[in-house]
C-alpha cells in the first residue's frame, strides 16, 4: 500500500487543505437567478363526468338488521345449548374460524353446507339455530 504525501487531496479536490489561501473556485459574487413559478390555472376544472356527491371513504353500506338478528339468535342458541365453538366445530367437521368469523361480524353468512353440518352436530334442524330467541 502506497503512503500518500501529507496534505494532498484526490484529483477531484483543488488546492492544499493546509494552505491559508486556497486555490480553487471561489464563491460567486452574483446571486443565483430565481425563476418565478408559473401562475396556477384558476379556471375551474371542466369534466364531462359529474363529480360525486359523497366520496367513497365518507360513506358506509347499510347495516344488515336481519343479519344482526340472525347472529344474535345463533349466539343465543349456542348459549342455551351450552355449545362451545371449538368443540362444536370439531364435532361438525367445519373450521372453527367459520363460527368465530360469523359471531364477530367478519363474515355475514356461513359458507355453503356449514350451517347444515353444525345443525346436524347439534341434533336440530338448521332453521332452529337462527330462529327467534
């Protein structure tokens, strides 16, 4: 490895760093030219499509009252029959996530055939699980 002489810089740097008066480009005395930003277009935006009255992030879908009633009836059926989701799902041969997702509202309906298998494991017809409390 070569040893560089002290006080030398790479080829890209000008002047000796230890010298008092350094060679190299000085600071320009004229200020930089500032360009003004163009004026914004103040004309209204014209589109052939109508603008929406409400943005999609500001609205929600209507709440399913009937779905909520079925969910509460299903929960009441489970409490009345002393059914636990994990054991009941294992007996019926369905994923426990189906029951939990329905109870927490993440899923509006059961997948096809799941309600029938749960009713068969509980020993009741499917309409009894979702009937009045």
